[in-house]
C-alpha cells in the first residue's frame, strides 16, 4: 500500500485548476456533469482513505474490539507513519461523517419546509406565493418538482421576462441540478480541497439553465436583462425566504456569457487545447484517485485477512 494510501487525500488539490478550466471552457452542461463526477469520485475515495487509516489507528488503541492480529507489525507496516496517520484519521473521519450528515439533514429539512409553505395552494407546476419579497426558485421533490415564484417578482417583470424565469427554473428541474449541487456539496465536506468544484458547479448549473432558457425564449439579450433585473430586485429587499433555493450565482459572469455568442455544443475535446486540458486533467486525477483507493483497500483487506486469527 505504501505512500499511495495518501494519494486520494492529495489529488483533490487539482480541483482548482480543473474547476477553473472546465467552467470557462466547457459547455455548461458538460462542465456540470464532469465536475460532479470528479467531485463524487474524489470525495468517496478520500473518505475511503480515511477509513483505511482509521482501521490501522483503531487497532492500536488499548481495549479496542478488533482482532489482536490487526495491530501486528505486518499490518502497521502497510501504512507509512502508521501511528500518527492512523490515530489522526479517527477524529478526521468522525468529523467528515458528522458534517456530511448535518448537510444532508439541512438539505432535506429545507426542502420539507419549502413544501409545507405550499400547503393549501393548487397542485400546479407553478406555485405563486403572495409575498412582498421578489424571488423564484425550483423546488424538487414530491410527486413532481414545482416552480415557486412570489407575486412581488411577477409584478416587476414583463411577460417576456416572466417566460425567461419559468424557462430557467424548468431547466433546473429537468436537469436535476439539485442532485449535482448536493453531490458536490457533500464531496466538499468530505475533503475541503474539493470546495472549488462545489463553487464551479453552482455556477455551471446556473449557466446550463441560462442557456436552456435562451434556447427556449430565442433571445439571449432578454435572458441577460431578466437575470440582471431579478438579481437587482433580490438585493433591494431583505433575504428572501428559502434563500438557499434561490441563489442566483455570480450574476455579472452569467450576463457576460449570455451577451457573448452561445457556447459550442459538447463534443470530443482536442488533447492540446485548454478544453482538452480540463477534460483530461479531470479524468486522469479521478482515475488515479480511484485506482489508488482500490489498490489500498484491497491490499489492506488482504493484510487484515492474513492477520486475522482463524
């Protein structure tokens, strides 16, 4: 196993350049899916790495319930600096599990409260709430996802701008963007080095919905104007209800992208371009993390099996 057991903890440091290249150079749909996949694999591998180290560290503690053979020198030799790394992994893994559990609880609690706020309204795709604060968001869950919008926002928008808002939120629901966002958020909790991927996916998911809205409405300038108008309306009042569901993302970048020509459709990326660099770097880092984690897990499992008394 050797030093490679630590590789899944180190490889997420490549997340920043990968996130930057992918969010700037790839089509938003491709970037969202690629970065989500990279974050998920690296997050799982990082957690598995901590689990392997924790097994070695726990076996050294006096009075532990594990087989005595698991603390033999042969087992400890599989991990460099086993005494330090093994014991340090115990609180680290406990913290990762606790933070991820808290993130999941808050995510589903927010969705539950949002659905409860719609109780008594007609079961339609669009739920209009009589609220003085302007906001709109896509609410997944239930029998189907719903678009929630306040009367204050609708009153500030023209008919064409309302169509943009509805098209944008429908794109969020159709693309299951909430799953991408939750996945990268959990990965960032598992390994803080993956936080750039979480921020990048929050941006590319919004850009994905922007492009879908522009294709449906047929006017990129109207979409850009609507995004700016909604963002300025939200800043003019107190924080809207369920703000975590209505986060607009980096608006100036989104507006600038909409005023530029539409991005190229996803296709094979040349290896010697920035697009290819983003894709191949992400793929190589993910594959290396997965292979090193699998190698470490199998090696340690074989070592522990050999050390377990029959």
